[in-house]
């Protein structure tokens, strides 16, 4: 999959997110299999999340249900990352959860 076009890489990121992979796992997969850096992979994942956000907004999806799903996914990611001793992933997931819940210091 090396040297794929940016639009194709964004689609790969979107597909991985839609299958339930966490952002951290998607970034790692993209960096390992698409011939791009972790930083560039993060950009592709961010673009995929923006697409998901726009799609959800357009469909008028129940926001509380989506928030509950995200909380569950982030907690699961933290648990799996702890088990795998992937502490950077734990920190990243906790940061996302903190932001989602509005627990960050003002």
C-alpha cells in the first residue's frame, strides 16, 4: 500500500475507524502500512474524523447515544492499551476522554 494518494489514505483511515479501531490503533496501522509518518497518519485520521463528524451532523444522529459510544470505545481502548503496556495510547485515550467529558482544567 506504499505511496497511496492522500484521498486514498484518508479513506483507509475512515474504513479503519468505521470498523471500530481506535484513533491510536488507526494511526499506528497507517504509519506501518501506508508508507507515511505517524504525524502524517495523525492528519489522515483527523480528516477521517472530520468526515465522520460531518456525516453524523447531516444525519441528525442522537448526540447522547454517540457520546456514550465514544466513552465506551475510549474506555475499552484504555483497558486494552494497559494490558498491552502501550502507555502512550493510554494517555492519548484518557486525554480524549477528559476532553469529551469536559474535565480539562479551564
